[in-house]
C-alpha cells in the first residue's frame, strides 16, 4: 500500500468513524462508507491538512471513491 493510500485510508477511517478494513479502492464515500454531505466537505479539509495541499472544492467533491481520491491527491503532490 502506498504512503498516500495509507494516509487516505487513515483519514477516512478517522473522519467517517468506519473500520479501515471496509475502506477499499472501490468503496464509495456516500453509498458504502455512509458519508453525509457535511462529512464530504470535512473529508476535503482533512485531506488538505493531511497532505498540505489545496483542493478545488468542486473537483474534490466530484471524487466518489477512495481509489479516485488517492489518484487525485497523488496528482496534486
């Protein structure tokens, strides 16, 4: 597991209070992990802080799965 993926999984588990074992590349934030809209915004903020990056909010909120979040963040790093 890449460092970025591990940090994304840890951040998602902390923010959404889900078991890290449930967090796969294909896991969808809303449908599979139960994120509500406010938590989606919170996740963006957590990722920005975790990776010291600036995410365009509309683009970031268009990311629906853990795997695409990892790819999105890797491109910004």
